[in-house]
């Protein structure tokens, strides 16, 4: 069976300084773990063909599909605040681009497919655990309505990779609007390659911000667009208790998607200082720091674009500062909008942000579960038992004082309790990828070659807002002995 990928590879038509042409390193014995059939169909691909031995070989990098122009992209980046002038795809290969059934251009990339010129001494491979984590969390984020890269397939390689121990190897097929990062712009800016910088900016405008092309100042409009998308994206993260864990500039997509799921995690007990990443020893990327870090990263993008704004340096700096100044109000508006929906508020009132902060402060004092608190708040609109459970979860933190304040706020709106509950359930998920469940799935797969917990977890997260009593165990916080306190990058 011939497997057709309708490739149309615009990035491969850019100058050779943008990438290195490289083919994936063949693996020993690829076996399919999981194929995302709905996503395959969305891409215009045949899932049955992809599941054949030939298809699995393509998804593992052992066979090159017709029309593919494999490449590893070049980029730089600030990693934990320290600038590295050359990073690049050290363990990923872009197979090409597909225009999907909705007319959207999407990258098809293999992650864990072997060494590239940017591997910096690494093996270019991925271990099974991080591949499963990215598959689970990225697909959960998509179901939660958050802009994200997607997972088309995961395969084992029949080989081991050496980390602290010998671990089974795997390859993830990742789908993205593009893999262009803030760090891609930094790669050319640090080399003072203005021609390539302009070419990259024009490519991003054409691909992601076509409205900017007709703006009076296209490159300013590009920066404005990236700022706005990042403000909305981070607000969504914060509304779900999501912690990216490694918000380096090479991990920020200019398309406004969540990208590079390494030591990511969702909070159980709420606290703004929560950190899970084992490599974030000083809390740079803690939950509460994410909006500020996003702005810091955007400032690095603005620095790269300075030569494109104006020939006058002072004028360029003024343009950048004005664009960056929009982030804080855009984020605040997006974040309070997310919180209003979670609290069942349909209109905007001046004190809504303070009302939400009061609840979050009480949650932090009580160690209340982030996801469960908001879901119970929704259910409590019509269920006294849910209200009692919610009150009990606050212990000594005086939930009733806040509840009285919220009732006064709700009096300003005409919706009945059932309408409010239904709206809140669309904003407050019942299920997230809880760390202990993700770890359970990974341990079963890595240590026992048992993929049933992985399959069950992926299925449970596919409709996260729906009430499913049969999936109750995926809604429950971890017991003390189940808590996961550190997550790992996997490189």
C-alpha cells in the first residue's frame, strides 16, 4: 500500500541557513503504540494506511514518505535566562508540511528520530516515558481548548536509549501550526543577518499573521499579533493550573501554541509558587511567574525585530516598547475573562478580579485542589452535597465568607442556577492529566510493557468537561503516597 502525504514544504524553500537537511536515523524494530485516527483524518491522511508496517516505518523515521524533505531547523534561545547562540532541532526532524482538510498548513515532525547537526553530542533519541507524557498532555490540552501542538502517533523503536538507566526508545509524530520559535528569530539576530531576519518575519506573517501584511507597519503588526496570542495562551494555562516547566525562548512558538512538553504538569493543590520541573531549581518558571516570563520572552522577540521597525534605533525601541506595553492589559483582560467563566459570571464588573483573587488566596491557604474546587463550585449551584464537599475542602480557610461575597455578586445577573452550572461546567473541567495518573501510565509502559493505563488515560481525557461517573478515579487528587513532586525533561 502506498501511503500518500500531500506535502507542500514552504519552510524547506527558505535559504539553507535556516536549517540542515538531514534524514532520520533508522530504528531497529518499530512498533505502533498509538495512532490518533481522528487527527489523521483531519490532516487528510488515511489512518488505516498509517497503521500498516509501511506506515509505522514512516512514523518511526525508518522510511521516508514520498514528497518529504526532512530537515532540522536552526534556532538559538535563552535557557533559564542564559543565551545560547545555537541550539536547533537536536532530536527532531521536520518531515514536511501538510495543508489539512480545513485549509490550515501544519508541520509533521518526528521527535526522537536521531542525531542532527544540532545534537550537541546527544544521541538525538527519545525515551518512551517523555513520548507518552507529551502524547497524553498535548492531546488533553487540545481537548481542553488550549492552542497546542498535537500528537499524531507514538511508536517504540525496538532499541534502548541511555539516560540514568537504559530505557526503551520511542518516537513521537508531532503536528504543529509551525515549529518557529522566538529562538528562531534570535538565531539570525545574534548573527546580525538582517536579510534572513526579514525573510523569516515575512514567512511568519504569510503563514500565521496574514492580516499584518496589509498593515501600515507589517513588522509591528507581527509583534502585536504574537503579543496578543501569548497573552491569551498564558491566561488559558493559568485558568487550568498548567505549568509548562521550561519556558525558554526556544520553547515559545510564535504561532501562539503550547509547544515542547517536557517537565510540564498540572497542579493538584493550589499554590502560586508551585514548581514541578526537576531542572527549575530556583522557580524561574513557577506557576505564578508564567505571565511575567512570557513578557520577558516577548521582549527578546522585540529586540530581534528592532532592525525591521525603522532605520532609526530610538524610533524602533519606541515601537517595541509600545507593543510590549500592551501585554499586561491584554493578559489581565484574558485572565479575568477565564476566571469569570470559571466562577459563573456572565457580565463584567469592576471587582471581579478581586473576587477571584480572594478565592485563590483562600485555596492556597487551605491547600485546596485547583481543578476539583472549581468543578465542585459549578456542581454546588444545584447540588447541596457538592456544596458541602466544597466547604469541607477549605478547612479553616473560611469558604463561607467568600461564598457570601460571591452571592452578592451573582445578584447582579439574571441567570438561574442551572444555567450558571451548565456554563461553568464548560469552563471547569472534571478531568485533567493528573501527575500521578500520567506517572502510573508511564511506569506501566516502561517497566511492564503494559500500555492499557496509557490508553485508558488518553480516552478519559478526550472529553474533559463531561460528567462520567465511570471515570471518577481520574478526577480524584492523589493520595499522599501517590503525589508526584518532580517532573523531568527527558533529554
